[in-house]
């Protein structure tokens, strides 16, 4: 009886410690980002830039958008606010902040810049530079109707924990299945997902497994 009580107390203490560690991890995500992220000393102007905006709060959230279905490229896909460089843009930071303001009405002065991530290559061949910044937890955003169908936020922890689920992309003669994070009734895949994985690696020191392709949902199931 005495041993049973001790075992029960140890189990309760273990659960309390786990909850405390989980809470501590969430509370320190912002601190980790601030400590680890920097702007690259080697300045390389990209063809386009995006803003990875994260809310500054205990359980930080990531700002995402769903592109308009009427766009000629990447229609209906989830992305970060961003776009191509204009001739008058003087840096990748300027591109990211300008595009974020145009697409979501985010005030550039509400963004606390933390650093950048390595350039990624889009399917179109464009080089895209991710810029990371913090924004207030409560911020008034308005989607630009010709470019954005939806603005939404996803907890950073949820994105970290999201498993790579197969997402079918139909090509001319076959279908390929790419890894995706399926959150908030949306599918995050491709360039946006790769940038998030890069954020986890460089901003949080977490290497998320992210294969180039995954098996289809019914792969390995017996056929009768």
C-alpha cells in the first residue's frame, strides 16, 4: 500500500514536470528565435522576399495567407506575405515589408526584425529570401482582395509538431505526393513548408525530418 502511494506520487510528479517543461519550452520559443537569428553578413539580393511574421506572446503564432484563386501563379496556395522585387527596392527587407503591407496591411513599424534565413528556390526558378520578424499578438490585418483570400495564424508549436502528410500534386502524366503540414483546414506544402523547416533549424535548433517526396496515402495497403 505504501509503495503504491509512492508510485502514484512519483507518477504525478513526473506528469507535473513534463507539463512544466512543455510550458517552459513554449515560453522560450521567442527567446530562442531572438538569440539564434541574425542577418547574414553576406548580402545577396534575391528575386523575391517573404516575411515570416511571428506573434510576440507566450504561445507564438505564425502569420500565413491563402493566395487568391484568381492569381496566375500559385493560386489558392498557402504562403507567407511577400512577392517579387521592384526596381526601387533597396534590400530584401524592403521587399518583404512592402509586400506584407500591400497584401495584409501590416504596418512595417509593427515588425521587430530578427534576421533572415537561407535563400530558397521556388518552382518557377525565382530565388526567394525569407525575412523573420516579431509582430504584436493583437494586430489588425486586412487581406488585399485581388491577391489574398484569407489571413490566418497557426501556433508555432503546432507547426513544429505537425507530421509530414502526403499532398497530391497532379502533373501531366502522373501524380506526385509531397510532404505537407495540414493545419487550420489548410495545406502548407512546397516552398512555404521548406521555409518553416528552415526556421525550425536556424531559429530553434530543431531539425524536422522533411523528405522531398512521400508515399501516397494508400501505399502498402493490400489489394483484394
